[in-house]
């Protein structure tokens, strides 16, 4: 048990502060029961923090603010468990990530080609929602983020200020990719893509 705990600590320290994980990240070290016990002891010692059932992090410590909240992306990555399943921020969170809104939503939704999963961390809900292969074609690309943000805002909700913001923050490469990925977007978005691409 002591050995499992030491090996777990070495792995946690190696990943660095901000890492979010589940017991499955240590299943190569011993039985599930022994891993759970080791993590429980590390939590009791204040080394790690329990975020939700079966979900922990090695929290980032801020000089003035103390322990910082876990990053949603890190939580989502941990929940998706294996790198085999992809993630795509969607809805109000995609809008926030692009700077089109300053408001961080209380419910953060990621589209995934893996399993559905929802976890409540403090006042924030992080949800992994299984979606169609078409919606995951642009996962991991800025174009995917733009498509999901616009889908949430709807045609009438996209302002000229938002288009200007996207023109400003997207690189030429991003804009070119957006035009390539228009096949995965509703027809009304094509006009918006053109406006973003042409300064």
C-alpha cells in the first residue's frame, strides 16, 4: 500500500499542479481498492483534492487566492478517461472561450464521441454529451469552436461586434480552416465565415 501511495505521488507530482485525474489513471499500480485507499490517504494529507466522487486534482496554489478551481478542460479530459475519445467545447462555453461573452456558464458542455458523463464541482456542472460523428469532425480545431459557438448564438444572435472579434482573434490559418470546414456547418453560417475571412 505504501508503495502504491509513493508511486501515485510521484505520478501526480510529475504531471504538475492543475492535473485532474480519476483512480483509472493509477490502475497499473495495483487493485482498484488499493488505489482508492492510496488516493484517500493523499486527500487526507492535503496533497490532493477530491472534486467529486472518483475525481481528484492536484490543485494550483495561488499566493493570494489560495487553492484555485480546477480548469474545466482538465476535468473534461479526466472524465473522458482515455485519449481515444475526443472533446469539443460547445454552447455558452464555446462562446466564452472565443471571447464573445465574458460570462462563464454555470453549465459547461463538451460534445464527445465517448460516453455521457456529468459531474458537479462546486457551483459548476461539467457535462460530456455524446454526439454525432459529424459534430466531432472539427473537434480540437478552432473552426469547431466557432461552429459550436455560432450554433448556440443562432443566426439572429451573431452581432457585427462578434464577427469583428472573430476576425481579430482568428489567424489566417484558422480562417482558411473555417472555410474548409463549412461542410460541417449549417448553410446560414457560410455567410458569417465569409465575413470573418474577408477583412
